[in-house]
């Protein structure tokens, strides 16, 4: 028997990048999935979901708005686990009013979903899709001997002074979620992935895959930066494990590979010689040092991370197949 047979779960923001993979893997395992989307009449949000194996029998789509209190009540009703993956994402936020709106929207959306969860007697656990954005941004210098782990939290003041509004919004939202969960007795588990890449199920570009695309689609230089990469399929699977493993608790840093961007580009150059990949760094400084992210706790949810070569290759092949890359 499939592990999820007879179990009803909810995925918020069901048409998103991680959420789409999560829905796919849940359906494969026999779960009945109630998923929210912003617009039921937008085929870009729904078509790739309703065509998944098992969707016809066990996928139910609902319209819900993160900023509307109570709109998730019917979506979470009757579920034993809620995966809260929905989040407004903005890359560069410069307008001060927009900054406030972003921070407000992310936090308010999370609390609205959790408020709906308090009304569900069948609920056993909430799995929150957080981010390494709420873990690793503080004044501690990153060096090869530094190991980031689940005890780290991004620093509000550092994020504000560095104008890292997305990082600040994710940090505040996660902290608010922990406070709310404690107050209302919700069993909460947070998944904190790094930069999520891998093949796309949805027809639109998401921010993290677009970020990779921008490096291989005519860019002249690459940034002097180190990134924490993780495969979208590993992230989706870790969410399911966080729901299924009774002892799962607290936060989980989910980072498969910490690499300088030039290392990732070298891998792609090897696999796709026809791609125009920049060979020059945007500055003349020495490459920024790498650091480590602990995998100790993550092992309980994700025993083996997908090799970076596989993830990168699959991402580019998916971008080509979806028409975002031509070579």
C-alpha cells in the first residue's frame, strides 16, 4: 500500500516551483491533496497540476488569497498535515513602501494560514517552507571553518542595514510562525532550503531558476559569490518526510552543495559546450571563501542529496525544453 493512501493533506501556493513537485510526489505516494492557487481560471497555475498522475482522483484545487483572513479555512479543513509553501517573492525591493508591504505580506500570509490551522481538529502537523534567508544573514564572517546550522537566525538589524528585504521578511515570518505555533499548540516543522534549482514542472520561470538562467543566457561576467544550492526534488521529498517522520521537529537547513558560482558554471560548460557561459568575474578580488552548512539534522529527512552535476544538467535541460533557453 502507498504510504499516503487515505491521508488528506494541504499544499498552499500549489502552483509554485517547490509546491508543484510536492504535489506530484504526494500524489505518487497515494495522498489526497487539497492545494490552493491564486486563480483557478489561469491555466499557467493549474494545467501542469491537473495533468499529474493521480490528480484526477485525488487532487482538489481551491482559490485562496494569503492576505485574506479565513480564505484558507476550506483548504485546510479535514487535513492531517498542512504544507505552507506559498509566499510572495520579490527579487529587488527598493521602494520603501513596497519594502514594508513585502514584509507585511509574508508575515501576514503565514499567520493567516496558521490561524486557519487552529480550527482543524484533524491536524497533526504544519510543515513551513522557510529559507536559508532566515538563517545565514548576520554579521558573522563566513569562512571555510564556519559551519552554519539550525541554531543560526538572520539578524534583523543586519538585514535592514544591508537592505536585504526578502531575507528580513522570511526571518520575521518564520519567527512569528514559531511564536504562534507555541501559543496555539501547533506542531510546526520548518524547512530552510538554500537556492533551489532543478527541473521545472510549472510553465513559468521562478526566481531561483531564473537567477541561474541569467548566468548562462548572454551574461558577460559572473558575480564573486558563493551560493547554497539544493535540488527541488530533494526539497519536496524532505517536506514529505517532515510530515511522515513522527520525530521530526524544529528547523532543518537543506543545502546540498556550497559552491562558488564559477564552479557551477564550469560544470555547465562541461555538459553544454554550446552555451555562452561567462568566464570573467565581475571584480578582480580573490574568490570569496566557501563555508559549510551542517547536514547532520537534514539527514533525518534527506538521506542523500542529488549530486550538483545532475541538478544543474536537469535544470538546463528543463529550461531548454520549456523554451527559455535556445542552443
